């Protein structure tokens, strides 16, 4: 590594020393910085070409340097001849101005050690490109070593030389005298330029129709730099000491041959015996062999043959050569048009630029980037032309590498990003936004590209806003997240809320829906979904856009909506939108599909959560049963009402997770029970254990009706006994509060008479004589509040095959004002009836009797459907039971819930007859 660094250091030092020694003391260095050695050119490739910049303007230039040390081997008078010849050529070039001639930026300056002048930026001489590498830097630059001319470059280069000769011959009345690859320079953009006017000859009679030129006789004793290149000279120059414009045309023919033959001229010349060589050459030219021209393209072969004619009059002139079909190539014509753009008006330019995208793909990349691109970017100063030029520039940018884009295109595009007029500029940029975001550096994206998008969203033109909103999703994945979150999304939301255009509002919603996948979940929930509720309009397109965002968020695997948000915000909003009168049937159905999906997911998630919680509670209860010491500890501390019921009935679910009722009332302390009460409770628990061990319900087995009725009555009596015991405890110790508002009270059938608050039998409006004992009243109501008798836990303990009719889940009315405490949650009673048995449906519990058979259970309720006696008056509270509890807490006291016209019992699929009221209640309960 160290040796490599030393080698690099020595190379840099050597180059710096060469440059310093070459131009040290030359006045050119006062105004120009001289860079590295890049090429060579001029007569005998004696001029070293360096790149450079002007100090004041940083303008790029090429510095031509002739080091006088190169001619130290000659005597003084020969040195002076060489220097004078070179100075003449540069001075003549400086006086001439034409696009086909090398442009001089700074005239020749002479110092003791060198000659130097500055020109437009240069790549190399044609001689270097064709393989003549004399006076080039070491090591050889790769760009010259690997440079290959494309056909379009060759054609247009020869056309440019022909045009330059036409200017010299017709305009200046001058013969170049030394046209050869050494004196043809390729500038930075690839254009071919003429230099090397050291041996140029001006006409002696420029005003006459027939021009005359004075030619000097060939002097073989002069240094080579004082003579033109004999291999490119016309024969008459040597043999007859005459020349005219046709002599330059012969030189052009040899140049064309060299271009197509790797830099080799037509004939090799012996410079020591030049006259003999030219005499031999003359004979060969008289009958030129086809093999000499076989590498020249066929369409121009005849023209080259004419240019190489011995007779000057046969050779075509420069103006004729510019019009030959060989130069009618589409690429050459395009490049020629670019060179003449300064002569065109805006209309002609616009027509040309419109057709340019069809031509660009046919041209080599080097030609497009270094020849056409600079001409296009120069038009950016003309705002009217930018909409026509910009698509071509961006088309070229697509073919460039990122490094080329940053170096060649980005500096010219940056000012255009800020142009707001004409409006087409913004539209063109928006259509190519993916290209800009891909190749533009991140800093420039933040400073130039994205501000342009923001301006488009805030533009007064609706069309621009629509286009911007349509295009944003195509490149959203290329925008960095902070810019999207803090700048882009707020502007889209603002455009949606503030616009008066329905199209902009709808496109804003569609745009948000398409870019949701690039946002994080919580940003969408916190910023996007609340924004949807702020949209003021209710057009169907807007509503469907809102629905689309909800649906995308809900269904996207990366996003999703939590069930809490679904229940409290999303679903209420969607339901309210779904009944908008502007929606048609299909749109309404779309809303309902999404709403159902949301409800289904919310149900599944919450059910899963509750099931897991239930399993945890079961495991905890198992631990408590296996550790009875924990129960004694609970006895010592004042337990909650729910724990008291758990202790009495051995059940779970009193916390409201199972039955939805979380309210509990204070219960008496278990320590206050008398011995008789404890014995009675133990007996009841023993009886409940027997019920728990009974066989589960078998829907297929059909038992006699009287047996079913007997078992059912036994179960009911046992249950009422338990209720009486619990109620007596409650009445003896504390008052029972009124039922909570909105509590669902399932019906509970009883075989005994129901008793009111004062102990009088009460009719429930459905089955007249249903008497409960006085002490069991409060317990019956509590049971109605706290348990689900229609669920499988209640009926699982019945070893009967008779179905118990369900009277529907009813919502109790509001209790008396000022009563805030809720009834105790007695869902723990569920465990009294075989919690370990599998859940069964109501139809599975019902038998399949033969037609015409009526069981006593069905007859008990079916015979008095029309006997509906509403409760009259308000009962007086008794034993601490709040007033109105017995009447309002039990659905039997709401006769309107069961009122119906008498109808014949119908037979359901299970063979059980039900009234229409019972069927309705079953649907309410089981859906």
C-alpha cells in the first residue's frame, strides 16, 4: 500500500512539475489555472493540450502549450522558423470565427520557455483518436485509448469538416494547406473543429471570380514542423507547385480514407525522396485499385474516389460534398440542426423538440450526452422553450448513470425545479417523479424535488392537484418516511378538507388509501382515521373513498384496527355513513360487508380473550380447591359479595366476565351464620353435588312425559329451596339494592306460586297461579338478574328430555330514581348445574314425542297464553327489599313482552310445540 501511495505521489509530482515547467512565466497563467495533460494536436502533434479553468469565471477551457525544449536539437534560425510558423497558425486561427473552426478563448502568449493559448474545452485531436499517440501523457488516458468513433460521429464529423472548408473557400477565400487528422480537433462535446493554419494561403485576387493562390515550393531541408504533412498533400502541390481549393478537397479525401482505415493514409511517402514518391503516387492514382477503398462505405466510395482524382477539376468542391446522400443520415441531420438552432425562432425550435424523442433512442449515448444534452440545457434560460426541452432532458437522464446524472444534468435542472410558469413544467416533473427521486441525491430531494410536489398540492389549479394526487402513489415508496409523515400527508389532508372540487377530494382519499402501506399502524390510527370523520361532504364517491380507507386499514396485514377502536370509533362512524340517503344498493352492500367483517373480527378477538380469561380463572379455582387453607384465610378477611356467592355455590363468573353484569351488592358475612343455617347450606351443597353427577342430556332418548315433569318439578323445588336460604340471609343482614339499568333478565319458570312483596300471590301475566314463598322472592329476582337459565349450564343438570321453554332475554326498566347500586351478580349459580358437562342447544334438550302428544310441561304454559294480568300498583318494600324490585326485575311482570293473539301451537323441528312468543324469544336468545 505504501509503495502504491509513493508511486501515485511521484506521478502527481511529475505531472505538476511538467505543467509548471511548461507554462511557468507564461502570461496565460495569470488568468487561467492549468490542469492535467490530456491530449496533443497541431502540426506534428507538437502542441500539448491541458485542461484548465478561467480564474475569474471558473469557465472550462483547453490550454495549448508548445514547449520550446522540443526544438532544442535544431539550430537557432531553424528554431525561429518553427516558432514563427506556429505563431502564424495560431494568429490566423484567432482571427477566424466559425462554428467549424476551433474557437480561441485567449490569444497566443509567448514566454522564454513556451508558447500558449486557450481555446474552448477539447477532448483530443482526431489523430489521437485514430491511434497516433505522440506527445501524450504517460500513462495513456483510458478515455483516449478506448475511444471508438460511431458511424453517426464519423458522418457528422466529416460533414463538419466539409462545412468548414466551404467557409474557408467561399467565405474567406483561403486554402488551408495542411488539412490532416493532426489539425482536426474533437471538442468536449465531440464536434470536429479545424485548426493548424500554419500553411494557409489566402487568395491574391479575392474579388475576382477565378481565385488565384500562390504556392511555395517544397523545401526538403526545412524542419518537418515548417512543412505540411506530405501524406495528405495533393500531388500538384509537390509536382507542379500549384494549389487551389481543390487541393484541400484532395486532403479531405485522404482524411476520409484514414478515418475508415484506422488512421492510415492512402499512400506512404518517403520524405527523403518526396518527388519520386509523388511521381509513383500519381501513377497509382490514375488507376486506383478497388482494394484501396474497400473499407470505405459503399454510399460514399465513389465520392472519395473522385476526391482522390489526379485532375483537380474532377474533385467535388466543399459545398457539393455537404450535400451528398451519405450525410443525409437522421443522426447527422439532427446534430446539424442542433448546431444551427441559434438561427431558428421559437416555433421552429418547438417543432424540432417535439420530434426529438423519436430520434434520441437511435443515437449513441455518448453523442446524446455530450453533443445533444448541452444544447438542450442551454435552452433552460428561455422559459417558453422549457416545456419542449424538459421531456428530452429527462429522457436522456433515464439512460444516464446516477453519477452522470448528478454531474451533467442535475446542476442545470435545479433552477428549473423552482420555476412555476409555465405550468407544464410542473406537470412534466410530476410524471417523471420516480426518475428524479431515484437518481437525485437525498439532500437535493429534500431541498428541491419535494418542495415542488408540495407546491403542486397547494396549487390553485384543480388539474395540477388532481395529477399530483394521482402520481404520488407511484413514487411514494421512494419518499423518506419523515417527509411523508410531516410534510406530504398533512398537505394531502389539507387539500381534501379545503378544496371545493369533488374530484380533488375523492382523489385525496384514493391517494391516501394507496399510500397507507408505507405508513405505520399507529400513525394511521391516530392521524388518518380521525381525519375521515372531519370530511364535510357526503357524496357517494367521498363515502366510498372513506370506506376504502377503512377497508384497506382493516384488512392490511401490516396495519389492522384494534377491537377497541373498532367498537368505539370505526364501527359507529361506518354505520352512520352506511345509512346515508345518497348511497345506492351496491354501495350500501359494500358498507355492510366491511361492517360485518369488522364485527366478526371484533367478536372473535374478544371471545378469545374471554375464553383465555375463563381458563385462567378455572385454573385459579382449581388451585384454591387444592389449597383449602386459602379459603380459611378468605373467611377471616371481609370478602366481596362475589366471593360470598362463590363460597356458597362453588361457581365462577360473578365478576361479570361470563354474564356481562359486573355489579354486586354487599352480602352478609359468613361468620354470622347460625349452626342451623350452616347445616342447611351443607345439605343444599350436597344436593347440588348430586345434581352435578347426573348424566348429561341425550337428545336422542325420549322419556315418558310424566317422568320428565316430575324431575323438572324436583329440580325446581330444590332450586327454590336454595333461593329461599340465600334470600333469608340477605334479608336478615342487609338491604338488597334495586336492579341496575339495562340488565338483561332471562325468564325463569317456576312450579310454585309467585308471591309479591307483601306475601300475596302474584300473577305474572302468563301463567296465572305461580306462587313463590315469601322468603324466596328476593332470591328469585336475584337469580333472574345474575344467571342465564337459558344457557347450557342451567339445563345441563336436568336428566330430562323435555325442553324448557324460553321467554326471551328482556331488558328491565329503570329502577327508582336515586338507586344506583346494582343487583348482585349471581351468575355463579351456573356452576351449581354441572359445569363440567358439555354445552348443548335448546333443541338438543327437547324430546321428539309422537305427534299429538302434549307433555305436562308444555301444557303448563301453553294453556294460558291469553291470560295476561298486568301487575297493578306498586308493592311496598319488605325486609330491606327495595320497592319495585319484584315487579320490575322479573320479566314475568312485563305483560307487554308476552302479549300476543291466540294462535294454534306450531310444531318445530324437534317436535315440540311452541307459541309464536316463545319462538320469538328463542330467536332473541340464540340468534
